[in-house]
């Protein structure tokens, strides 16, 4: 079984990332051994100068910390590759063969697999340890060895857990069982899908939206007293959620392509999703209420939802072509920024709404199917 897993995962990992690994380690080794110094260097110091990076690794805790982060990133990359491969249909036999082994044998097997994937790290770490011992540094090289063994062990335990769990059962316990008795109107389906399948996308969007909104408020709110700065903040919040608008279109095209055939009016289809985004953008709405007055918040919410309607309608123009959609978002963002800058908001909001409605009614029956 160890030979099988080495061929499938370790060999596959090197095949996929061979170019990157050769470039990184080849460049680094060339830099270490063929570096040219500025000025003349004594012969006795030439070797030490060429090994300055390696010596820093085994003598400086700060450099060791950076190397530890590199090792962690490499571990996460390899773990992501193996976890994705495990979920492939042609790897289903692993659920019936590997888990038949005792847990101790499973751990040893995955530890060996991860060791082969870690070979570039081990080679360089051993080289650094030898150099460190020669120049009188013993503590940090030992710490590097312990750290790599710990990473390998954690990776092996993760693979064991991944193979020994029943994925559908875990999902049922953690999410589906919690919501299975809830009513699920049509508008809310994408919200459920987001919290189940797009958790990372949603989290990154929220973090980006939070940092941009709070940063703009802290830096620019004292410059003007009108709605320019709050309007720009709302525009930024809506723009950061563009990826969710695109994902909603893909969701509708993949799972809800039959909806236009249902007896729903176009007005209901056009406005029904507003409740969905009211749920998804609830943190930003609460932040607006806590930051601005009630009247200002009402104006900002009206502005934001009209911008949101327009940005969402653009997906019906571009389909699943994300590159074209992002180009349209870029153009629309700049136009709306100019509208805010020249204080044409109240004149432009009805036109933006009409444009969004026109795009929707002309294209909502022609949803591009996802291949």
C-alpha cells in the first residue's frame, strides 16, 4: 500500500510541481554557490560568505521563523493536493483499502508518503544542519528537525482523518442536519449554498469588505461632511461582493435553470434575490447603522442596493465569462465614482435602476449553461 500511495500522491505531486520546485531550489542553490561579492573578499571568508544564508538559517531565530513559514506553506500545498486527489472518483478504492489497515500502519504509510514529498525540505535542512554543526550551531538545527517531523506527523494524521470519515455524514452533522427542518424559499437557496459550499469565498469577501470600509472611514470621513465619502464606502462594499454576484449566476445556471419556466413574474424574479443579499450583507448593514445616523443609513442602503442590482444584472450580459464580467465591474465602478464625485447621485439612481431592469428583462431567459 505504501508503494501504491507513493506512486499516486508523491509521484503525482512532483509531476505537477516539478517546474516550480526545480526553479526555486535551482535558483537558491545557484545563488548560494555562485554569488559574486561586491569588492574583494579574503580567501578564508569566501566559503562563509557563500553560505551566509544557510548560516543565518541555523543561527538567527528570525530567519528560522521565515523558513518555518515556508515549510508550513509547502505542507499546506501538499496537503491540499493530496486532499483534492483523495476526493477524485478514481481514488475511491482508497476508502476501502487504506482504512482496512490498522491505524498505526496507516500513520506509518502516510508518514512515509509525506517524507517523500518533503525530500527537498529534508535535503536542504540536513545541509543547513551540517553547516551549522561545523560552525558551532546546534540548537536551531535540532529545532528544524523537530518542526519538520511535527509537520509530517500532522499531515499524516490529517490524511488518516480524511480517509476514515464519511464525508456526507460529516456534512449532515455540521450543516445539513442543523437546517434540514427549515423552510427554504427560492430566494434563500443561494444563501444556504454560500454557507455550505462557499464559506472561504464568503469569509474572504467579508474580511476585504470590512478592512476597506473601516480603513476608508478612518482615513477619509473627516475630509467632507456630505455623502461623498459614505457613498464611496458603500460603492466599495458592493464592489467587493461582485464575486458573490458571479457565483450566484453560476449557481442559478447550474441548479436553478428551470426557474424561468415557473409561474413567477419577472418583477418577483428581479426583486426576490434582494432578501437573499439582505442576509449576506447583514454585517455591513449593521456597521452602517452603528456608524451613521438613521437618515444617512437609509440613504446609503438605498444607494447600495441600487448599485447591487445593477452589478448583479451585469452577470446576465456576460454569462459565465468572469474576465468580461470583471471588466464591466471595473467600468461601472469608475462611472459610479464619477457620479458620486460630481454629486449626481439622485439624478443617476433612477437611470441605474432602469438600466438594471432593462438588462434583466432582455437576458434573464437566456442563462448561459455551465459546462
